[in-house]
């Protein structure tokens, strides 16, 4: 079930059911590095349903230099998800203000893979791009796992309980709204990763191994890096996007449990911690 | 010129705390670029500098945001004033960026930076750059840089576009030869910049894993990963934890101290946890960001208690002192008291007094 957590960006006037369906499909597309929906990230500027069955999507990025590989993955996913709508015959994705815009858009529409889109890459196979995707899925997994674990620990869960919890028990656990969101995101990705998805325990390493209760503090330290990295990158990219296009929005991505930014300045006496 | 005042403890530095303590600042990363339209080779020249400008606009306090014209090309007096009069830098390291595929005369080359270095050799350190794809010719050029500019460090941009090449890896055979040459020539500081590439790689242009192997292979060289490997901070921390000769340059991370202080707190505490206070280096990345506000805010900064508790680290005055100057001084063989004596009467001090 798709949860509409925000209103789609829209101009004045009527928004059709078809447009809504396109936005919902786009919401399934994630930025591989930031592990967040391209709609939430405001990468989708506009959706146009013009002739029957024809959809145009206007896509933008924080910089002209954003990696062609990641851009390609996102555009490919856009194409796949929108094309899957029953009434859609044609999808045109317009990548704006990007060094490889035209090659990417044209190639994907023609059904070419990355290597075919960029024939300069002699000897490279498309397999490498899928490996890239998997590599970032793993980073995203750790980020989602870390956030969920921190949330549960803050709500009084013990390492013992976390270590023995099964996946199925986690799925039905009663949690706060934030906890539910973190849980659902965690399980959705967990199920996609081969080494992890089959395991009965809720919380395992990327290799599918259990984590002993006494090892939780150390493990959390390890995976915190992944979450911090994704968080920073998201803040950086979102900021650049707003500057580049003159936008202003509250980043959906907030700290754990919606923590606000605090002042970190010392008092005027110059005393330092 | 006689000193009419009692010499402050720690020497005549630009920055002093409210209690009168001197903090020596060695800015690890500055540029003197020419990105004016007549230097653009193609559209990429414009897009590159515009992207830099977005970094400035997005993260700087409003008063420090420049107009396009100035940002594309600022003169040497502007740079000198910003760094040494207003900016609290006592010294600064020029880190070159060539980008000859985007700029006719290069962006911020060793030769161009060298003009300023020659005029103020006690204020600047000048680094070179190499591209192992230049083969034997590049080795000769490295010798030339060493003789001409006494370089003690190089900045490497592994994702840089060159003809049909997709960028290079530190582990490539030619790269290893270059690193051996660096060791022979006493060029001990290898600054690595992982950046976006316009070549459509299917690999990750930001990947820092090649640093791991070369750091092990060359224990006598120092590998400074610029902007602490962002956007691959997680991998950088993993590598740096294991390799004692891997350091982190704090450009790009530090500006968050103004707009997202809590994120900055998280990052700096993470870095102190995985590395230590001896392996982090301040860098403004001027003229993207101005050292004045970066240093003021850093000196005033305190870690929120919950973040400090989580990692067990602390950001004391001593730690800040190391980050702002002592660590870089150690890497570049700068005797701080001696250096401060050399510069205490120069034109920049006179302007501040």
C-alpha cells in the first residue's frame, strides 16, 4: 500500500487522477546514494500527461556534475515504474541541466543499457552498473537499520531483546508513527538483499550473521558511519538543489526522531569545552 | 618595528581567544583560481565554477556571498586580505587544480599560485599536482616542480578528465611509480581529491578504497583525503581507522557549522572517533568559503552533550588547536614559534595592528 506522506508539488488548477498515479509511481524511485524518494528530494520538477498514454517527466539534480551512473539508474527506474502504469504507452524523461542529459534520456527510451548509452566506455559491461546499485543498496540497508535500532533503543528496548527479535515479530510490533516508518523502510529493503532477506532474525549483519547482545554497542558504532554519511550527503544535495533552482522547502529528512538543530555555540566568555 | 605590547603566549598569531591564547592557523586548502569567461574552454568551464559558487551560496553566511564576477576571478590583494588580514590564517597551502580540459590556462595551477608564493614565501606553502597518465614526461615534470617550487606535497584528482581516459586509480602502475618518485624527492604529503567526473563512468568516481592499499604500500608518505572522503565518509573512516598515515582534510564538512551545526557535530565527533585529533586538518577551500567565519564559528563550537556521550570524544581547545594548525605544521615541517617570528612584522600584521 502506498502511503501518501506529502502532497505532490502542483500548480494551480485541477490535478488529474492520472497525474496522481504518475507521482505515486515516481515516489517508488529512490536516489541510490541518498536512499530517498526522488519526489521527496524534489528532483521531479513537473509531470505532464499530454496526449492519452503519453507522459513527460521533468527531472533535475543538485548539480550539473551529478554522476551519470546514478542519474542513469534513477532515469531507468522512472521509466520502468511509470511505464508499468496500465494506461501509459510512452514515457519521456527530460533530464535538465546535466552534462549527460541527452545521452541518458535518449538511451533509456531506446532501451539501451549504460554501456550502450556511452560507447566510449569500451570494454565495460552493464554488470558493473548493477553492482554499483547493489553496493549502494547495502549502504542504504545499514543506514536504515541503524536508524531503527537507535529509535528502539531510545524507546527502552534492550540489546537482548533486539538480538533475539524475529523478523516476523518486528513486522507486527506496535510502534510510534516514526517507529513504524523506520520499521517499514527497514523491512522493505531488508527483504531485497539476498544475504539478509531469508534470515529469521530481524537484525543481522550484511553477511546475514546474528549480533550478540554484548556486541550491539560496537555494531552500532560501525553502522553509524553509514547513516551519518547518507544524512550529510542528503543535507548537502538538498541544499545545493535549493540554491540552484531558487527553491525553499523544509527538508523531509530530519535527524533521528525529528530532532531539531540546536545551537552549538558557547557563551560569549570564550570558554570552550 | 619594536613590539610595544607584551608578546602573547604562543606567539603573534592572527587568532587569539578571549583569554589571550594564541592559535596558529595553517589553512590546508586554498585556491587562487581564474575562472573568468575568457578562460573557459567550453561550457564545462562555466558549469564548474557555477557549481563552486552554489557551494558558497548554499552554506555561507549572507555577508560572505560574492557576485558572479568576483567569484570567477578575484585579484591577489583580495586573496591576501581575506586570508591573512581578515581571515585568521597565519599560513595557507595552495592546492592546485588544473582542469585544462575546461580552462584554457588551467583553473588554479601551481605556476599561477607560484606567483603569490614567491612574493610571500613565509605565508604560503605551494603544492604541485601530477597525473600519472602523462607517463615519463610527468615524472620529469615532478622533478621540475620539486626544484622550482620546493614542493612538499601534491594534490591528486583521480577523476579528472583527460582525453578519452576515465580517470585513474592510485593503484595503477604509473601512479605507484609517481608515488615512489615523490618519496625520493621528499614530497611526503599526498592530498587526494575524489570528485565528480564528466566521463560517464559506471564505477563510482568518489570511491576512496584505492587509498587503503597505497597507504599500506607507502608508510612513509602521508595521505590526506580531502573533504574527509565525502560523499563516502563511511568508507573513509573505515580506511583511516586502519591506516595511521591517512589523514582527513575538513573542507566541505566544516561549512555545515553555520547552517547545520548538529550535523557538523555528528561528523566531527565521528571523525575524532575513527581517526584521532592528530589526523584532521582545517581547510577553508577559499574562495568557496572564507576562513574568517569558519574559524570564528569553529572556535566557538561546542559538541552537544548527547553526541559527545555517544562517541566519547571531546572537542577541547587543544583538539581545536591541533586541527587548525598544529597537525598541518607537523606534516609540512613548520616550526611554529620560528615561523611566527618570521611573519610577525610583515605587512599583514601591520594592517591588523
